[in-house]
C-alpha cells in the first residue's frame, strides 16, 4: 500500500481532479486485473489505448486514474490525474512504488541489434565469478545469481521490471545487467530507472515493423544514451558507424571500443577457430572459449564494462577466459556422426552473416555447409530476401523453412525469402515449411566433416503458430535427427 501523492513524485502533471493523499493498493495498466483500491494508468499502446478502458477500471474499484486525456464522464469519488505521457508516468510511479530499487545497485543496460544477450550473459557470469551477487535481465531468462526467473519480454514492462529489481535488491544484488530493447526504450518501460552505464553493440535493419523507419529505430537506441545521468558511463562500439551518434548530447562519460579503429578499449583477433578465440586485449594475449569474430566484440564490451566499474583488469581477463556460454549462440550439438552441427539465434541479416562468415573462416573448403533458416511472421518483411541471399552466398545447400510464423502462412514468408535467391543459385535451395522436416533433410544431406547451421531460434524452445506456442527445440531436433539418420 502507498500514498498516491508519493508515487506521483517526479511525474509531470497537467491537472488533478480529486485528492492525492489517498492510499492505493497497487498500480495497474491492464484494466482486466484492476482491483478495489488500485490506481489505473491509461497507456496509449500500439494495439490498445488504455483510455478506452478507464470506465471499466473505475467499475472494478480503481480509486485513481492516471491519463493523458481526462474522460468526459468522471466518477465523483475517483481521483483523475492528467499527465503529458502516461507510459513515462507508469515507469516513474513504478520506481517510486518499489522504493527506487535501481538506486540501490549498479544497473547497466545493453542495447543494439545483435550481441545484447551474449554481452549481458558474459557480464552476469563474470561478476558472479568476481564474487558479486548479480542480477540479469535478458531475452533468454532473468536471473538472481543462479536462480532462474523465466523471461516473457526482452525488457519487462515497468511494473515487472521494478518488482524484479526490488527482488534483486532484497537478495543482496549489487550489480545488475539488462538488455534494453528498442521497443522498451521507445515505450518508456525504463523511465525512472537510474543507470550506472549503458552499452551500444551495433545497429542494423530490424524491427521496422514497429519503428516504421530506420531513423526512428536509431533514435530509440540513442534515447537510452540521451537519458543517462552525468555520473554514469556510456560505452559504444565505434566500428559501427552509428556508435559515435549515440554519444551526441550524452551527459555521461564517453567511452569507445573497437577491433579496427582507435578507441578507449581495443582488441585484436589473433586466432579464430571452432575451439575458441585468441585475442590481444590491453596488450595481453588471452584465449577465450567463445567462438567467432562477432564474439570478440561481446568479450571486449564485457571487459571494458568491468574496467569502467573499476574491476582489476588482469583478474577480469582471467575470469572472462574461463566463461562458457551455451545459450543458443554458436552452440555446437554433440554427435557421433563426425558432423559439426551448430544452432544459433541469428534472426537478422547481420547476425546471420556474422555466423556464416565465422564458419567460412574456419572451414577447410573440403566440406559442405548446409544452412537451415527461416524468418518470423508478422515482423519486418524487408529482411526476408536479404537473409536468403546471405544464406546462399555462404552455403553449399540452403533449406528455407518456418521460424515462428505467428499469424502468417509459412509458404508466404518463404516466398518473400525466395525473392533474394540469385538465379544462379536456385538449384542449391529447397523450400520446406515444416521446420522439423527441414532439419531432418539437412541432416540427411550431411556427411562426415560437413557443417550444419540451424539459424533463427537458438535458445528458444517453442514454435509460435496461429497464436499458440508448442514445444520445439532446435538442439533437440538436430540431435534426434543426426542420431536417427547416422546411427543406423
């Protein structure tokens, strides 16, 4: 229970009708779960406008309503508070309600098209190994030390986020690393949080179904850095041409990392193989268990962040070198067929090219590369032909299939992808909407020494079709099919 005026602290108010010294039991922005004594925040979403449900919330017992537009018919016993931005107000109110949990720990946010999950996971494991109680908020899962809390969104809504941070504080966490998706930033889910730092990994065309233009997507990422306080740090990848854009108008201390250019933190790849990466970092040669050029960036970002959080450089490198990640990022599926089977979350053109380029750099040239790839339904359609073209460029055989078709027909998604297949390479491409059958076909084509890449889902353990999620794990299916076909 809290007092309304206390949880409205720092919210930009336009007008107030009614008392603010009243008690409220909880904050809600979903009218369906409003109960007696709650405050209802009417948020204008992409699909639903909470203002349409104000009367329903009041009927269910809401004692106060926070909104951008005061309704014509107001209840005499309900307090109506008008604000400029309900979504932002929700974040600030959640922070107040949970007693400012982000101020009681060091919270670092990671944003970018690719590398968010891996960087956050590296930092979580690194700081745990350094002896800290550490929280993680990511696409794969949320964690308090080793305690796993299932994730529903890349970045939870403002109420879930502050509740989770409060739980982390209660468990003694002093460090928390979180993914900050462009959706979450644009929707003000992080409003009210105090960040110790923010990291920018890279940006490529993605989520244009939501942001509409690439410029809007860039602005959403940049907002994270624009909002940083002066006592925080900003760390950006300057090998991405938008890295320096993130630092414009940023009040935080400005830091950069790079594999190619002059930067605050620099590394060089010495060796890249299926066994790992050898890098020179701060003039020290270190072997890491991660694979692929793209992971060199993630490792460097984690190292730089630890340095900015004033950890000992040598100790950080020692602990980083011992970390293993098995989260659907370039994850190899063990088998007895002598086939290198890789499952990866790559679901953007840039991520797919990074993975296939890594395979290309470590292959001998005597083996086949077989790629199974699809594109999600009801998402950015522009990337579909690009994904197919990249798969064809690096692979000897390509199987186009389903990847969470949602409410679209898989055949229609594959037809969009097919537009990117060069005429000269049509013969190497097979269309097979059933993802399990597509993986089975790749496994049947593969011979000893060949490399199979199953891209797009990685850590996900479901397939989303027509609004329903059913169990589907690429790793399980690859393992099953290789054993079925090659152990006869």
